[in-house]
C-alpha cells in the first residue's frame, strides 16, 4: 500500500483539482451548500449500497465521491472566510483525541489532565474516563461528548433531524443505552413488542386511523429496539429483505413474460407457486 508521504501527496493533488475546478468549471463555480446537498445524499447512499454488497472496487470509488463533497463544502467555507479543509481536519483530530482519553492519556485515567480543545489552544482540566474494552468506550462516548466545547447540549441532541426514521430510532436507542437507559435483560423486550402489537391491533379494530398510526410507530420502535438488543441492525436487515423480495418478484415477472401472460392476469395462486420456486432456488445455493 502507499506510504504516508504518498497519501499526503494524493490528498494535495485532489485539493489542487478541486481548487482549479472551483475557478474554471462553470458548473463548479455556481454550486452552493444547498445545491450540493441532494448530490451528497445520493453519493452517501451509493456508498452505502457498495458497503452492503461488500463491493471493494465500488467502495473505493464511492468513498472518493463522498470525499470530493467534503472538500467541496470546505472550499465553499473557505470562500466565505468561515473555515477551510485544515479547520475541518483539525476539528476532527481534536475531537478524536478528546473522545479517546484511554488512548492519549492512558497513564492518567481517572486523574485531572488537560482537556484537548481547538488546535493550538490550552484548555481546562477534566477527568479521563476508563475504557479498556470496546463496550466501555461506547458507554463513555456520550458522557465525553457532553463535555466538549461546542458539543451536544443533551444526550439526544446529536441525532440528525434529517436521518431516515428507522436509522434515527436506532441511534436514539443507542444513545439512551450509552447512559444506562436500557433493558437489563434483553429478553424482556419481547413483552414490550407484544404489548405494542396488542395496542396496535386494538386501534385497528376501532378503525381509529389517528391512534393506529401512533401505535404502529410505537410497534416499529419496539421491534427496532429488539433488533438492537440482539445486535441486528434493522436497516441492514430490512435492506436484505428488500433485495430478497426484488429477486423473487423478478422471477415471477420473468416467468410471466416467458409464457406471455401479464402479471395482472395471473392468479395469486400462480404467483405464490412461482414465489416458492424462487425461494427453493435460493435455498439450494
């Protein structure tokens, strides 16, 4: 792989190209934070697709696209005189050092040591957290973040408003867990899942759409909670099921085309039979 010098040269080369395009390319010149945002979302999801498929070639490519957007936003900030890519890197580095006292101050865990503040500044003292395992690191994470200068003012403040609902629920639950608000026995969550399902069914029988929607949300939240407790990422799980449904439904559609019978003319029984054929083919693989 490349040396640190080669990596720095590659990063510098990329920054030079971004600087040139921002001046000489008509499209790049007119971009703003607002105009780039939809593209950034799309690029992030494309990276997520590559990660889910474990497609190393595309992971590399999509990481580059996301990195380009990071540098582009930094360039816009530079033009405004607000910040540049060096500020972005320094803020990230300061944050990483502050959130890993067990790494940067291992001999002073539990003692009062200088708190890392913005690059080049001297800070007050703070207590270093003990974290000798990955679990302890995660448990200390939220407490440390609350102490940061310009950090989160509350435990749940760091959950982005624009995060997709399922991921948002998962992150809310993770953050609550990190400060001790969680089930003592993960098996107890199933009682809550059943309770929420009963409440949902009750509202559906009443045909009360307003309360049914609320209870449906509570039920989904409880199922996501169960997945988290059993170390099953709900977004990854649902995406795998989405792909599985697409594969099996495509098999039905391909068969309908082959026999010249449109899907809308097929009976549910005929489609179920083909669905099961597709399922058995997958099981044999």
